[in-house]
């Protein structure tokens, strides 16, 4: 069984805990361990959404043309 790990955020330099439960979740999905704390991940996600890179609508959510 995994144990909690202390990691350092690449963005702000703060130490954050990567819990055993989070490690199992990440591993089950094939994700790498995080390099940013939750605060910085959320901020980065919000910035990308403002720029039009989020939401699953493709490149900027332009929609389909039916011709």
C-alpha cells in the first residue's frame, strides 16, 4: 500500500501532500504524479479556459460546418 508523499510545486515552490488515495487514483488512470499543487493546477486550468483551450469543443470551440 502506498504512503502519503510530500512533493514540491513546480509553479509556486510550496510543499503539498500527494496522498496514498490520490497516488492509487493516478496510477489506476495511468497518470504521472503531479508537478503542481492543487491551487496552481486550478489556476492554470482557469487560465487555459479563458484562452479557449478547454471545454472539449476542439480548437477554440468553433463548431462544425455542414457543407
